[in-house]
C-alpha cells in the first residue's frame, strides 16, 4: 500500500515494512550506504535537514519536487553519492515522498523497517527468507499520495523472487499451494501481471509513467537505469533505534 493506507491495513507491529521509492530515494539511500556512508538519517522536513548544516560529520541532502533544495549540498541522485563524497559520513536526507513514507511508518510504531528497491533485491530476499516475520509489507512511496508504477512493480518483483525461492510455480497457480506463505490481492496481482510482461525492459515500460516523465523533463534520465538495475547496491538499509538507517 501507499504510506497513507498503512493505518488501514494495520500489519502487526512485528511485521517487516519494506519502504520503496524506486525513482529515486531508495536508490539514493542504497548508493550512500554501499559507497561507505556510515548511516542515513531520514528526516521529514526541510527545517530538520537544515538543522544539520555546519556539523562536519553530517552531509545534508534534500530534494523537493525532484529538485535539489538550494540549502543542501547534495540532492537525490544516487550517482552523486560517490565513495569520495560519502565515505565515513552520516547522511541526513529529506525527500518529497521517500523519507516521508519512512516517517509515517515510524509514527505508527513500526521498527522492523528497511529500504528496498531493485538495487538490493537479492539482499532483501535473503534477509526475508532468513527471518520469521509474521508479515512483510511493501510501502510504495508513490508521489504525494498517488501510486507510482515503478514502486508497485518493485513490490511485484520482490513477490516474484520470493515465490521463486520458495520453489513455488510461477505459473498462474502461483501461491495456491497449501503450505505457501505468500498471499496477494488485486493491489499486487495487477502490477505482477505487468511486471511479468515487461521485466526484461523496465526502462522502456516505466517511460509511460508519470515520475519517469517528470525526471525526463528535468534532464535526469540517466538515473533511470541506475535505479532499475538489479543488485547494483547489495546492502540492506535497516532502521536502527538511534534514528538512522544502517547497513545490516
Ligand atoms: C521522492 O522521495 O519523492 C523522490 O525520490 C523524488 C525524486 O527525487 O525523484
């Protein structure tokens, strides 16, 4: 679901919430940690991000409406987060939808929270299969309360990979085996069908949709294949009680 619907679904507090914002906050967080940042602190507001300026151990990154905020040295392009820039640093990040989604989940009391995207798909699947979460829910950040196709396609990709690992047939009968722990509803079945049709060329497929086109208008197309590349950043940003995401 979108973060706004989380309180309606009410998964148990022990559930794993996988927050995804494929274009681009998830890839940015993955890139920062993969390239050596010690942590990423997601903050909901620009004011909070600004309060970390002038503290040398922090790198402040901020984006609104897909543009870097003027006060911040870093924006929301995963390619900005090179080892030279982020190694050993704590990143403070605020974005339009991605960090807001994390904040909403935390406010509802969820603490088993991680960031997922195509870039850490295998790492995430390994983690899920090695644990015994009562439920795993993908929180699709979307855009200001509306669905973004790429986020729900990622939920479908995750489902497909877990189903495969569970050696469940990926035919029409997926998840009908009595001992299969996977379930889905229309919200997942719909993107699952699209994912199966377009998985080999998600760049072209996502070009039909809103946020791709927004990034294109802003001259940010180079980021699309980076955000969609499977296992480009094999780290798992996981919530830590100190208020940051760290590689698990
Ligand atoms: C967001 O959090 O809304 C996004 O990652 C937007 C973007 O910068 O592409």
